[in-house]
C-alpha cells in the first residue's frame, strides 16, 4: 500500500462501511402527524437548545420530546454527508423545532482521520457543534482531497507518531486549523482540543459503547427511543419511522 493510501485508508474503510442497503420501501410515507407543537422555550426555538450528553454526543431540542432520535455518524462517510445535506434541514425544521423530536448526534470514529475531524467539530462545545458538523460534511470532499494530495514523506511520518501527534498533523494536512479559525474556533483553542487525550478516549469509548449496545452495522445508523431503526440510512427512509413514532 502506498503512503498516501495509508493516510486515507480510514476514509476508504468508512465509505465501504456506510450503509448502502438500508433503504425504505419505495412509496412508504408513514402516517400524517397531527399533534400540536410543544410550547417552545423562552427564545421561541427548540433547535437552539443543545446539550452534551452522558453518552458522549450532543443533543438538540426538547429534552422531554416524545421521540428521541440518535444518529451515529462518521465524518468520513459520504452517506452521512448526504443525510446531513438532504435530511438535517427538514428534520430540524419540521420535527425538532416543534418539540416533537430531540436529535442527538454521536460521532462514530473508525480511524485517525475520523477522530481528528470529530475533535474539530466538538472543540467549541454545545454552542457550535451542529453548525461545525454540518460545515465539515459540506466540505468533506475538499478536505479528503487535501489528505490524498499530502506529500509522501509527511504521510509516512504518521505511522510512527503518537495518537496526539497524529491528530494534530492530520489537522494540518486537511487544513482543519484554518478551516476552524474561519468559523470561530481560535487556533490556540483547537490546538488544546487536539492535544486532549481525554477527548480522544471519549470518542473511542462512544464507539465501543455503540458496538456493544447496538451492534452498529455502519453509518449512518439511527436509534428511535433507544432502538436501532432498520433500513433507514436516508431521510426518505427515516422520516416515515419518525412519523410513526410521533403518532403512536
């Protein structure tokens, strides 16, 4: 395997593990939702309520929502990026803002690239996690191309680095430090996040818990009220399941 392939092997594995066979039957729409919206918080928008969770994710919306949606997503997975592009908007606008559904995202990391991208998105905490995650997915192709184009010597050096050194170096190679600074994460703060072994350990633990508790088959994988939703890797497949849960 060439050196550059060693760098991006994680992304290749992630792509292969992305769910391609979990589509809903064509034409399945789910019942109409007739429930009244839940009274919003003082600022009028449930989507602005974001908290870190004990499970290692970040949850947006009404903490007492009838339907609790969890996504396990990989930052290097193109199918996850596609869900973010097509599904996040209607999910938030039509369900989270109305207080019917809370939406938690848990990073599912497979490798050093995934870990690095996740650390960047999580660095500013609750206030910007979802915005940075959306931005990371929107630019996924660009930063993956930067990693692929990395000099051979720099790529080879990753093999002998510690986990923290590798994370910081990958952030440089992918352009994450400039990218994050342009989005309100100061360089000094990001450097601190990338040097935080506890954060890396937390991400690894989220993976271990996901595998042991839910046997996560690939990404994206969704839970509704604690149960894995089968054949629901796209918004078209997931939305009917949400409607059923709200109407039940």
